[in-house]
C-alpha cells in the first residue's frame, strides 16, 4: 500500500498511524527528516505492528508532521481494504 504526501515546509519527522474503526491502533510508521515541497511516497505493508495482515474493512489514518517534539501539522482520513 502506498501513501503519497507533500509537506508544505521543513519537518523533523513524519508519523503515520493506522487505526481500526473502533480506535485500535494497528500500525505506526515514521520517516525522519522527510523531503518537503514535492510529492513523496511512503510504502506501508498492509499489516499491523505485530505482522498480522489487515482484515477487510474500513481503517482511519493520521499523518503528523513534527517540528522537533511539537506537532506542526496533521491530516487524517479513511480508506477500506477489500480483497
């Protein structure tokens, strides 16, 4: 699964979190010192943090850009998996 993003300004870290509809966190990935000003692709295996495949269904995500330890910007959304 690929996630495409573009940061508007410099960031020290980009964190991507994936949740079930019930709010259980399934996965967390981070990119240190991500590129900004251009479209970048983050490849994410459709698996949870424990390696289990994600089941069919709806998932929510939260992407947060950090400036040091402070969240400078965040975006969220939803998608579904159907095999």
